[in-house]
C-alpha cells in the first residue's frame, strides 16, 4: 500500500482565502445598505452575519475533512439525504413568496435555501448510483431519472432556473464521467435541455431577460429589465485596471441591486479593478485544478464521481455568476460561491469542500481500474484478497 497522503493544503488555502476575502467585500458592499436598514445604528449588520456563516462553514468543512467520504456511499445515508432534501424543497411552497419566488424556509429570523443542499444531494446520489449500476445500460440510467426529475422539478417551479441549470450540469458531467456512451448521453441530455428551453420560452419574464441581454444598456432596457446588468457593467468599467480603491465603489450606493450578493463581483471590479477580478478568476482556476486532481486521483469509482460532482456544481455556479455580471449570459439569481452573502450557500459549499479535502487524503492509496461491471463493494473485496 502506498503511503497515505496528507490533505490538499492548496485546496484548503484557496478556499479559505476566497471565503475570508468574501467577508471583507460583503462589508464593503453592504455597509451603507446596513446603515439605511438599521436607521443608522450599524454598518456591520451583513458583515457580522456573513462572519458567522463563514465560521459555521469552516466548522462543517473541518467535519467533512475528518469524516471518511465512504460514509456517503452507504445506501441508507444516500436515501435519507435525498428524502430530507426533497421534503425541504417541498416545504418551501408553504411559505409566502419573496420577490415572486418560494426558495426559502424561514423561522424565527433565520432562513434556509434547500436548493443549495440539492446540489450536494444530487452529487452524492449520482456517485453512489453509477458506482452500483452501469451507465452503459439504458435500463439502469432510466431507473435514476425519476430522482433527478423530482429534484429538478421542485427547484424549477420555485422558480429557480439558475439552480436548475446547475443541477442539470451536474447530472450531465457525472453521467459522462461515469462512462456513458455519447449516444446515450445525447439521448438523455438533449430532451432535458429542450424541456428547460421550453420552460424559458413560455415564461414572459425570462424571455424579456433574454431579449434585454442583447442590449442591456439600451434606452428601453437600462431603466427596466436590463437595469441590474447595466449598472453592473458601469461598475466593472469604472474600475479600470487598478480600481477606485477599497470601499470606494459608487455603484453600490443604492444603484447596483444586491451588491453584497448576486453582484458582489461587480463591486470587486469597481474597487479593485482588473487586478482584483483576475485574482478571483485565477483563484477559481486553482480550485478547479485542485478539486479535479482530488477527484481523478481518488482510489475508487465512488470517490471520483463524488469529487467531480462537487467541483462541477461549484464551478458552474461561479461561471454563471461571473457571466451574468459581465453580461455574457442573461440575468439569473445565482450567487458567487465563497464570496456572496448568504448562509445556505456558504455553509453547504464549505461542507462540500470538506468532503473534497477528505477525498484528497486518499489520493494514491490504491490504484484500481474503474469498471462498470461490478459495484464498489465487490471490487473492495477483490483488493483485500
């Protein structure tokens, strides 16, 4: 047996740096809004809450790093997590909508967004399923689609189109990584994508966003459906190469909607310029490299697929957010992982990274061939013999 490797400290470092930097930028982006909402009492309202979210997230990341990832391969754990996630996604419909969407469970001043948990739940389920079943058999793939459809449907009708696309991306990438035939992948992926596009087509608001995406700062759109993206472009453009300086953003002063959440990258661009934004992009590139290395170097098929699912969910979400801020995609309510304000996203994402860190400890322990014919339990017995 090869010598057990230590946790990937580069992965931990880049994650911790992004989360801590996010706390600082949340303060910068939210201070004036906090003063307005608290009637001048404090400018640290969102800062303190984000600090708590990050502290809890780091604690859960430590728990995830210390817990053997094989616990998530147990059938009971997989189904309990799925049932809890589906129940929470169903419960949100009992609460009154916020900005036209039912995405949160609210209780005594606290809120939780179950769609964030659905990304991790789907990654764990698909990793377990395609370890036990062959992705090359149509019958086996069809058996897992009802679970995928339930998760996507509950999230889609909240409505949360952005998270639905992320879940779709996780399914396609994990299915492909499991060894799906290209013809089978197209057979399942294309109808799913067509269905999502049909949902987009028959939603007047989303179609308006698509049309305004073509000219977000036109006279007609700049004060209407394209207002958010237009203000975001103003912020990014005014930052130049070196930025206006920390806490000196003008767009965050009640021009740019949700500057501490969905559009925090625009505030970074205005205050820290091209240097700041490129640093963030490079940090996510390092995260992609480290996460992919942990997944590909996993000692078993389940670990490989689980790591790929987690990395895919985080990176697709980051890509969507950056693309919206830069007007490369139509506007969607998707936060920037590690940086945007929000407890649900921060806690679940950091716990997911903890699982990746535990996975990185096992890289190089065994070198086995990933085969579809036998489940992991059978292959493990072969290794022992």
